[in-house]
C-alpha cells in the first residue's frame, strides 16, 4: 500500500501541519519578551516617555492621546494613553471612578495596586472582568501621576480574555518603564 493511499493520510497531514504552525506560534510568543527589550521604541506623549513594543501599531495620535493596536494580527485588543491636564488629589479614587465610567466589574481576586517608579506613581487595576454586565473582557486600567505636576496619564487596555493574557504583560512592561520629565 502506498503512503498516499493510506486511509488516514490526509488527517495525519493536517495534524502534522497544525502542530508545526502551533509550534511556530509558541516559539514566537515565547521570544516576545526578548524582542520587547531589543526592539521597543520610545514614544513621547507630552511629559511622558513610553517604551512601546515594536509590534504595536499606532492607530491614533494627537497632542494628548495615543492609541495602539496589533495591526499585524486580528487580535481584539487596543490600548490608549491619554494625558489629562487637571489637578488630581486622589489618584486611587480617580481610578475607581474611571472603572465605573467604563462599566467594568473586575472578578474577585483582581484588586487595585499602586507602585512608584522615579517621579511617577502608578495606580492600576487589571484582570478578567465583565463589561456592561454582559461581555467578558480583560482590562488593564491605570492612572499615572507625576509627583510634581498637575498632569496625569490615563491608560486603558481592553481586549478579549485570551488576547489580554498575550498583550497584558506588555502593557505592564510599558508602565514599569515609563519616564516622566
């Protein structure tokens, strides 16, 4: 019996090709953290400098707002960075208010966090959530406040659950590498 006449030849061929494609995708995803460090691009938004992954495509840009998406894939994911020129006495309360405005309810176990890097303080809430009481989404919402300025940065990353698990760590890396002048 010839190989091509085998009753399961096409099924085995499809399985083999699928495994090759999945292995390639896993390899690419595994190497993205190294690619971030090697190929990220610094983007300035007023007083803030963001270290953006090279695979994020800029889809909106003006003086106070930037939006990035994965333009090389069909990911349901986008992140916006917007500078707000306003006095902000309580960044944690502003973060809670922004989450309410977005109609997001985070799952139990995903709590707010805050940390300081240089002269910026970051208030962040990220994780799996429900939007409008209906749609399951992965959200990363942050307020980035300079300690010596009346401006602050609102960061909103919204995606499907799976895509958030892929891009979410890079939103976090951007926040951890943020610089303010």
